[in-house]
């Protein structure tokens, strides 16, 4: 019998195995035993994935080395009301349903201190839609990023639209108007479109430059 595919490489960290990470995620997710103490004045990096930010409480649904809190962010965050100094979330909100996103953003408003900022980065529906329509009108619109070619290999804007809506676990895609309306409804003020590395709180400017070609940057103040 061939055991070559079942051997463990002892030079490889055990935490690098997907099954180990899945088990740790299941044990730690929403389990108060593993909730870190979140100090008053902390900054949160929500939906961080493997992009761990130093000086932040790093939060994700799945565990990776460096993730401090494993939880479903549509449920209440283990923070007191008005205790968080800032929240950063990049390419996470689109993985929630509209109702789930509303629940998460309401929690952000609850835990933020007065005058503290929420910074959201999501795929920009308007950018995708404009690219598609310009291609139809002129047949010359360049793809914003060569990475966005769907599984069929169709290297045209129609592939961008399909990947946007049928991409990995996408549930709801925003444009600025929709996100501004939702944030305003939940009590955020001074809701504004921003640019990469431009915003009201310098501590929140930890944007990933790899997403700039497809991203909508929005901030709101409590």
C-alpha cells in the first residue's frame, strides 16, 4: 500500500495544514473560552484572513496564525459598547448577505467610540458595471486587472461581472450609494468615498494595494 500521500512533513509547521486549521477554527469559533480581552481603545481588523495587522485585534471566521478572535461577525462582538477606537475591514462585507452585513455594521456602530471611524473596502459594483458598458459601447475598455478572468478563461468584461457575483462566497455586492444609505440608516455620519491610503484616521490606512483596481473605499464616523 502506498502511504506517500499521508506522510507528515515534520519540517512543516502543523498549523499550515488545512485540516488542522479547520479543526482549530471549529473549536474556537464563537467560543467564549478563546475570546481575547479586547482593551478599551483597541482597533479591530475584521475579516482579516491571513492579512494580520500588527497593533490590531485581528478577527476572522476561520483561524490562521495571528488571528486573535475566531467568530461569526453577524453575531454580537465580544466588546463593550463605545470601547473601540477604529474598525478596518477589507473585502469581507461582500461575503455576508445584506441582512448579515446590516447586523455586522450595526455591531460596528455599537462598539465604536463616539467620533471613531469605520473604514470599509469592498468590490466596487459601479466600477465593474462601467467597465462592462464601456466595452459594449466602444469595444475598447481595458480589463481593470488581469487576475479577474473566470474559470472558463473568457478574457472579457462579461467574465468580470460573473466573477463579481459568483466569486468565492460572494453574497451581496455594493456600490457607494447603497453602502452610504445603509451606513446612514445605522447611525453613521460623514459617510464618504475615499481613496486608497486616504482617510480620516491614519491608524486605519492599512489598505492592501493588490485590491486597488477593483475596490470601493468608504468611511463613516460614529
